[in-house]
C-alpha cells in the first residue's frame, strides 16, 4: 500500500517535466514517459492502494497469512505500468504477461474455496490462448512492416506502401483479439462472470479497475498511436466489438441473481463504453477513455468494498437476497453502495455521468451516431440492474432476521471503511467538480501522440 501511494506521488514530478518539456523515450525508443503513461500509472497506483486496503480484512477473515497477496499485486501493477508506456510490441507483450501471470495466481489464492481455484485455472487457460493470439499478431505485423517499434511502424505506414496488406490486417485482428480478452470485450468475455464470482473480492476490485486500465492503455498505444494511419481498417472491427459488448453486458447483467456476477456483466458493459471512445480514434476520444478509466476505478473499487463487507457477514455469499434490508441494518453502507451504483448508471452529479457524457460526445464528434445511440440505450438497460439492487436494499424485507442481525453486528474492517469513504468522496466530489480530472486527461493526449514522434528521432 505504501509503495502504491509512493508511486502515485512519484508521478507528479515527471508529469510536470513532461508537460513543460515534452515526452521522453528510453530503452532505444521502446518505452515512453509521457502524460498518458503517467496518468495510467496514477490510476494503477490508486487501484493497487484500494485493493490492498480491501485485502487486509479479507485475508484476516480467510486465515491467509503472508505477504504474497501484496507482492503479486505490485508485480501485476508493474506489468500494467510497462503496458501504459510501451512504444514497442515486444515490451507491450512482456508487460501484458507480467500483469496476467500475477493476476492468475491472485484469482486462485484462496485455497479454502474451490471457486477461487476454479476461477484461477479458467482465467489462466483462456488467458494463455489470448496471449498466443497477441504474439502471433506481433509476428505478422513485424513481417509486414519490418519492425515491432510502434513509432517506426507509424512512420512506415505513413510513408511507404505495405507489400502484403493481408498479413498486416490479420496481424491487426490477432492483436485486437488478445487485447479484447484482457478488457473483457464480447465475444471474448466468457471468462469474466465465473472469474469475478470465484475470485476474492479485493482481487476482483483490482481486476475490474487496474487490469482494465492497463488493457485499454495497451489498446490505445497500439491502434490509435501505432496504427493510426490505418484507422479506417480497424475502426469497423472495434465498432462491432463495442456494439456487441455494450448489449451483451447490459442485457445479461439484468438476468443475474448473484451480485458479483451482476457487477461482472456491468464491467463488460463499461468496457463497451471504453471501446466507443477508442473507436473514435481522436484526441477527444482518448481523453474520454482516460477520464472514464479514472472515474471507473473508484466506482468499482467502492462497489467491491461493499461486496466484501456484505460477504463477510454472509459467509462469503453474494446472492442478491444477502442485500435485503441492508439499508435498515447498515444505512451508511447501503447509501455508499447506492452512490456507486448510480455513478455506474451515469446519474448526474457523479463522475459516471461525466465519464459517459464525454464518451458519447466524442463518438458524436467522430460521426459515429448509431454507436452513440447504442451506448445510450445500453446505459438505460443497465440502469434497471442498478435500480434492482438499490430497491432490494431499501424495500425488500429479509425473512431470516437472525442472519441479518449477525451480519449487522460484524464490524466493518478498517481498510474497507477507508476505501468506501474515499471512493464516495471522489465519486461525488469530482462528479460535482469534474474539471480537475478532465483537464488532466485532456493534457495527457497531445503528449501521447508526440511521444511516438519523438521516439523515432
């Protein structure tokens, strides 16, 4: 946790330097330090700190000793930081694997619960397939362009004629499949509900925020920056992914009865919104995606903070019935969960509203009108899910009053209390005054584009 806070603070000096003097590249242009990578690093640091705080009470309750949880969390975040600044496909792949391998172990770390082990195995097997697709994509792009450096590829595509465009396009497709798996985009989302349901809640909080942020950072690096000259080629594919992801996530979420599975499908729907921003392939779209990732990190971490507390009081159960009468027994907890759910639904005066508005605005500016309409319809459908949980907390009476009383008497772990409180303040505070994050997200985008240019020199 201390390392996460230190990392967040360490981002400030280089951000100031980059903002005034421009981006820099290291490792022979393979890694870039720019506003985009620093912003994503800050998001990852926040995600790590929040997950670590949630993990304190969870590990104590489950009788899990040792520091493995925190070490793996930091290793995974380090991989995400590498992905955020990668200017080379090989470096991006190494970061992706470092991020993924640690999360596989985190998902299966609770040896007392069979569901956790099953989640880890399923995530590992399907993740290995996605990594293979990504690696084959790198090979084909290298064969078509003669380089794995994104800056060199960008220049090559802008100044020369590709001899074998078929090879290049297949490489695009394979890279997209590999990254789509990491961000839980449909139809590569099948692992998400089972893994979210079986994994420890603090781990899921990190997966839904940190892993998703790193995945989309890699996608933006590869397609918007590296393959920007061929946007007309890959935009239709992301358009289709966005539509499918939005509809699958929102529609299937309504049918669930387990809260963790509900939030899993909700996470898929949010991935759809981020794909809408990426599809725009404009600075405004990238800025909207970055803002969305920052806002979503606190919404989802707070949500899983509540899920962790409620699960503690119901022996790890997360079915919707566990939330009956929560407003009566724990009004503050129910209020906080309501804030997070409303934010994910895009209710005004929350960060979720401005995040969704910025994405839809970027899509409209890019003339993707029908995609913007699908995003709005998906948001309306998803609102039924969040309203269903809220009504259960406030209107439904729990018939098993004994179990509710026992759950209510269990103290809220200090770490979870801090996470929920901070996330409520951020979600409401920056929902009322979103300008600070919006300006930071906007400032990161020009530096992202210039980083690729500077790496060539």
